[in-house]
C-alpha cells in the first residue's frame, strides 16, 4: 500500500504531522495548514463538545447583563408592578407562542389557565420544550414575542 502511494508521488511525513498535532495541543489551536510547493498538509482537531456549550453561555451571559439590566429592568419592573407571578425561562432558546406559524397562540393576556396548561414552547438545540403553567391562574401579561431569543431565568409570562 505504501508502494502505491510512492508511485502516485504522495509521501506522508509522519514526523511533520506529529509535530503539527503537538502544536495544536500546545497552543490550543483547532487547525494548522502547511504548504510546501505542491504539497499541502492540514491537521485539525475537534474541540471537546463540553467546551463549546460552556463557552457559548459564558460569552452570551456576560454581555446581556450589562445590556439587559437597563432594558429588562425597565420591562421587568412594569411587568411585575402590573401584578402577577413571573413564569421564568428554564433555559436559553427561541420562544414560540403557537404550535406552528400563523396558528392561534397558546395563551394571551386575560386568559385563564390551569396548572399544566401549555404557555409556550422554547426551542433549544433543535428540541421543542413545552413550558407549562406552574399553577392555575390568569395570564396577566405575555412578556416575550414569538420567535424571540430568551435567556435563562428571563420572565416569559405573568400569572395572577
């Protein structure tokens, strides 16, 4: 098999590949590309899956607090002052107020709900998560818009 590679003109320099792989780890890189004439070597490594989700929420969480306290303090204060117990987001994702585009929303302001009734859906990592009423009551305010991204612990709905 190595004879076939030699006749086609392709020789693999395993020492070079090892050195490049070591550089990836040593410098915390995800890819290195080296070109020498007609020869091109690309060495890639896949970063751990756990690192990506940890980095994304960490990156997403700090910017919203500085930007969000002003707007969300203004929007949360009137919402809570208008009365009602907040139903908060248990996750980061995208909110859908209806089962499908153009359909009637699950709930609207002034609507009575029973414990366990669907309030909305949050899509997170391509999984649709149903958010239900924690108790019976009346929806006093829907605090988010359809298709809006939401953060963990953001107020979604107020129940009276």
